[in-house]
C-alpha cells in the first residue's frame, strides 16, 4: 500500500498545480485523469467514492432545492483518496470538474466577476449566474415558504459577503455553501429553465404564419369529445393556441351551451361590459360596428382596456344569408414583416404609446362608458426579443396626443406600413365558419375580422382571461 499512497500523493499535487492555472483548458482532463488513475491503483477507494455518489444522486432525484436534510445530499464531492483535495473548495478561476467522469455539467467559478458559469445542458452555451442572483433565489426553508410557494424576503442580501465558501455538484444539482454557513441547492433542470435570457415560450415553438403557411397543412383543430374528455386533447388545444394563436373545436353541439362547454374547458369565462357568454346579431343594436351587417377589418378586441381579454371565442349558430366569411391575421407575423422591411418603423411601433378608447351612451339598462388605455402596438421580451403582446384596432384608436409634432410623421409612416402589411392578401386567412365549430383566438396575438353579409346571422361567443389560459397552458406543459 505504501507504493499506492506515494502515487496518489503525486496525483494530488499534480492536479492542484493544474487547478491553480486560471482558465486552464486542461483542468477537466486532469481531473478525469485523476479519477482514472485512482480507479486503476486503488479500486477499493474508487468503489467507496462511487457508492457515496450514488447515495447523493438518489437523494437528489427528488430535486428538493434545499429542503432535503440528508447529510449525503450536501457532502462536498472530493476526489477519491486525495486527502485535502476538495477541488470545488479550491479558490481559482478555472473550470471545475465536479463530478466523476462526464456525469455532471461543466461549472466555472469566476470569483473576480462574482458569477458561476454553468453548462446547464450538454450541448448548450455556458449560462452565467451571478452570486447575488443565486443567493436571492435560494429555495431553502430560510428563504422560501414551500407551503405557499412564495419567497421569504432577505432584507440583508446586499450586506452579505456573497462569495461562496464551497461549490460542488453531482449529476443533478449544484450545491453552494456560503461564507455565513448557509447552504443552497439548485437542480440543473431549474437552472436551465431560469437562466438568462429567460423565454416566454419554452415548451411549444411558435409558428408565425401567413395564408400560404396555414393552407399548407391541416388547420389546428381538435374534436369536441377529445377536447372535453381527454387531458391530451386539452393539451393539444392549448399547444395550438401557443403555436398558431388560434385553435378550433370541431363537432361541438351547435348551441350556446356548446360554446360555453368548449370555452370553460380552457378557462373560466371572463365577464365584461358585454356580459359573460354573449350573442351577436345585427338586430341587437349595440353601440358597436360588430352589431351591423358591415365588414370588419382585422383587429384585436378590448384595446381600450388596461388588460384586454386573453382569448376571444366565436361560434356561428345560425346564418340564413350570404357572405360573412371570417378573417384571421397573425399580428406577430405582421410585426415581424415590418421588422424585416423597415427596422426603424418596427422600433417606432414598439416604443410609441398609442391611445385607445371606447365610448358608449347609456342604453337598455346599461351604464355609459368612457374607457381609455395606452399601449404600444406590440411589446417584446427584454432578454430574448420574442414578441409578447400585440394590440391593433383602427376603429378604437384614440386621439394621438402621445406623440410630439417632430415624431408624428415617423409614427404615421410606421403605422401605415403595418396597416398595409396586415391588409395584404398573403397575410389573410379567410374561412367560412359553420355551426358546430368553435374558434378560439389569442386576442394578444391574432387579429380577427369578417366580410359583409346579408340575412340573419347569429354568433355566440365570450372572452377568456389572459392570466387564466396562460396558467392552464403552463400547467399542461404547452408554454
């Protein structure tokens, strides 16, 4: 055994010399070589290390994020048979190979920048996690209430020494022991999901579409029974809403009750000044262009509200005349087209607050309304630039008192460009609704409209809350 001890001592000294070299590209290979030599020269010690790692991995499989009290889950990972050789505790700026062989993600400790760099996916880029951010997002019982799923504020965060005392990892989690003695665990799955820049759409890839793309494949549609009675059916409806901004529920009972059932499967119906579940026909005489025989250009609803409805539902129940085809236009695709054709116009539309308003006199027992909201035409994610919201309604655009005289011409030019893109035939998807087909439209993305019609036409519909349906989409892994 004496010869073995000498060899291991030599291995330990060599590894520590390599680790002391900042940004050394050979560090991970050196640590893997250490493991290999230990395995060859001392199988018993190597087996002990493997048993300890398996115990930690089993404990961490629940992804407990700091709640686990088992000692093995938090024990620093040491190189086998290397006394004092806890590489994770070594103060340096190079890569840390914190797990045996290639089992765990690459972790780089950068104390001079106060960040950890972690390759959270095998083929992904290194994600940077500032020490301050890591401590702020600690999910231990001290900083997170696991009963209510809410943070417990740390009012002394900025007064702390946030340089870790120790950093180590296994194949599932990253562990940090802070200089004040507190310990935190982060699953790599959680870090991958919350690394900067965050994303709004993670599970379902959006498809920006025009007429050609929509007609190229089957329409996003789910049969009523599948939508109502299957978890997979509801998930498919939600995925369609995220992917295309609309979905259809076919074979629905052609009644207002059928509309209600298909809608409430997604989320509770949202009450508005129009009520909950509503019907639209020219004979109703409401103070809105929708209650006429006239055509309606592409628009989104509720632009005059601080938070417009999330989904608008349409279900044609009856029509004894001609015309009345329904129109859908992908607002995100229209904005993206403007971005490609005129980047300055894109920036103007993104940065200009536009007033929207709705006025109605008291009638039929309803109070008068004077509603007004301010919003840019669209918003984007601050980190990724992905589009988040779209709001466009030429009928409800208010007086442009939000733009100074010197910028007004640029705004009108940009607005006209977008309006022209929206009205291009290649942007428009026209279809004739039929009784029994419910159409759900993401009102924060896709515009709707209709052609002029004759005769009696009865439409059933409602609004669904944005927050409610987005929550449902997350719960069903559609977003």
